[in-house]
C-alpha cells in the first residue's frame, strides 16, 4: 500500500535529521530517534542475508545506545573523525500493524583528522518506523553494509 | 631509508638483550616480510584455514589464505577435508572465485583445466587439439600437474593447513595446555553467529604482539576496567605452552580485589552503571570460574571467550603494513534462545566496533606510525621480567610477547 506524500515527507525528514545528528557531532540525540525498546544493528550484507543474529554493533533499547555514546565519549580511544552520510530516496511500504517499512541506500564518508575524506561504508538501512504520540520513531534499524571489511574501527553509529 | 644491503650482510642485528628487545625494522623491512612468507607461512607451522561447519557437506568449498597465498578448502565425496593453493597448474589463474561454493569439480575459467576436490587434474580442454590440429605434446602427462597441496588436520572443528612436511601433528604442535583450552571453548558442536573483518594499517606482527599482551588490556581498553569485565586486579594469569609460542591470558571475574595501582588510572575512572545492563547478562558455563580467556596460537590465531561470547580471531597479512583481522563468533548447537541472545548481545564487547576491543584497530597503527623513521631503534619488553615463562598469578607481564618473538626468531633465523 502506498504511503501518502505528507507522511513520506515526514519520514524523509526523520531519516535526514537522524543522519545529520551523527554527522554534526550530536550523537547524544541519536537514541531519541528510536522507540524506547528500539533495535539497532550494523551487520554485513552476507550475515544479514544468512540470518546471523550477531552483527558488528547491536543495541537493544535506548539504554544500550546511551551506553555506546558514554563509551565513545569517555572510554574508547580513537583518532578524531567525522562522518558525512549521503542518503538515497527511501523506498517505503506499509507493513503489518501499520508500521512503515523503509529501505534507504546510503554512502558514508569518513574523515579522520588530517587525512583525506574516504568512502567508509555503503549499504542500505532497513527500517521499521512507527508513530508514537504524534512523533515518528524507528522501531528497528539494520544498517546493512555491502562489505564485511571495516577500515580500522567503528565507534560512531552508522 | 636503509642503504642497499650487500648480500653477505645480515637482514638485521637483533639486539644482544634478545627477546626483551624488538627492533622496529621487523615491522618495515620488505625483505623480512618476503622471508616470512617462506619461513613462517610456508614453514613448519599449522595455519588456521576455516571452520569445519563452513564446509559441512561433500562438494562444499571455502576460500582461505595462508600468508598472502590464496587457498581453497574443499570437502570431497568421501567427506575428507582438503586444502590446495588456489592457483591453476597451467598458467597460475585463481581456480575458485566464490568465497563459498558447492561444486563437484574445480574448473579454471581461463582454459578449462579441471581438478577433482583433492586437486588432481582430471581434464584439459583441447588436449588433443581441435579437428586434429594443435593440442598438448604427445608426452603430456596429467599426473604431473595438480593443484599444490597442503597437509590438513582438523581440531575441534578448526581446519588447519601446513605446507611443510616437518610440521608435527596438530595436537603436538598445540601442546596439552593449548589443545585443552581449545577443547574447553570449542569441543561441543558449535554454530556460526556472525562474522566480519577489520583492516589494520600495520604489520601483522604488531597484532600478534597485541593479542599476547595482557599488560595493556586494563589500561587501553577502559571499558573492560570500568565495567569490571576483565581487570588486572582479578585473579588470573598468563600461561605459556612449553615451547613458549602459544599463550593464554585468563581471569576470574568473581575474584576482583580492586587495586590502588589500577584505581588511579584513566581506565578505572568514568565507571558508572550501564543503562542497558543486558550487555552483561551472563549464564554460568565455565565451572572453573574462569570468565575471560584469550588464547594466542602461533602465529596468527586467537580463540577467546569473554563471559559467554565465544570468538575466533584470525589475522592475515595483506601487505607489509596491512593486516586483515577476522572475527568469527560462535554459539553452541545446544544453546536455548536466551543463551543464544546473550551471546549475540555480548558480541558487542569485541570486534571492529567492540566496546572493549575497538582500540586495537588503531593502536597497532600508532606503533607503525610512531616507529616510522626509526628502524634501528627497538621496543622494550621487560614487563614481568625477561624470561619466556608462564606468569601464574599476574597479567602485568609481557611474557607472551617474548614467547612469540622467541618462536619467530627461531623460525626466521634472525
């Protein structure tokens, strides 16, 4: 079933704002784009297609997302770097229970301090989006990476 | 840059202090890297190739590598596991192209030379020519051409290969301690939960050191310390195999006695409760109280469990200062859904985005960059003394690193 233009515009705004929050260094806002028990996983395409339960990063609920942020702010060691997400137009579909299934291709460029910008990842977001008290939120997001090979490390969510 | 070396000069002069010093040239010298391919990767050493569960059925095929040499692993009609160099005996093209495949025969795409799953040449296209013209010489002998074979042994579902006839059987190579601990972690039927890899911009031996370095874990990996998963002030030790080349660093989480020395460190500060405590939900599966063990198996394999997360780390050189590190996560066939879920969530601790391991993605590169321009300087490796010996009650030691270099020097003649 088609998604009406007004709702599509709101979803595109949601996906764009989420990417911008990470790109702009406001990763603290990232969990707010999810429902309280929202699920997030970065997983290589081959594992996603094989149905593997374990990805590269998994957060079950906003609490685990906030722990990730606390770790990258206070505990983890890495060279300063920033992301730039490029999002394709999402493909949207009404799913069961009134959820919206969205699939959005992305390219992610990473710039480590003092180095050239490099393509860090490309793939697709496979999202389930729900409306909660008038707000759209992600019930789940799989960031499916085309390659299983990660350059150096991943510390920021994709 | 070093001057051109005369043929009679040694590749490097290892400092007189022996394995407590590591000359930085070993991480940057192309000639040493070339020699490693010959003496380590084609030497009398077992190399991890893949898991048996990746090739469960006859005709299953899996690609692997030993050093930079491409390898194809097959399970033949009789159920036996074979490993060959993935290089056609004709003109050297890759014979198998898919990382995972199922085929009755291995056929090179270039000129259709075809091999059975043990690597024996079965047919050659246009062997007798076309319409009676061309073709191989009369004396062409199929039995004289085959895929170069490796010896293969399996242990607890791990497939190992070696080029050398001198490599002892796998259990003798591992020794009783190492094989016993692998059996403990992988002895029951397991299944694949996930897999990915990480490109490290450093020589492979810097990661080999890192894997054996129980000293850094509490200091660099602050998440470990802050959340009391593995700390140097828990009961534990760093044990070496008799020959010193394999090691295990282990700890018992229930035995933490916070030490003054660690509490003052950056890594022990920031401690706060997890907002998503499910990360550290565990179930009891290790009756001996050991909750964390990282085994380093010479030269490039790691088998570890952290709480209930069981993983294999395997790394392989992709050039002088490029290393690919693979993370393979396993569960057990008998796991109930709750246990399977715990293992999946605990997978967050390690890997390319591991809360406690992601620093290893960059720290070895920091050494590669830090030592650039200083090939004649050497690392100082005396934590825990100067010996290559087990450290029964402390992991504030670099003995595992010394054990690696001892084995390395012996094989390399350096």
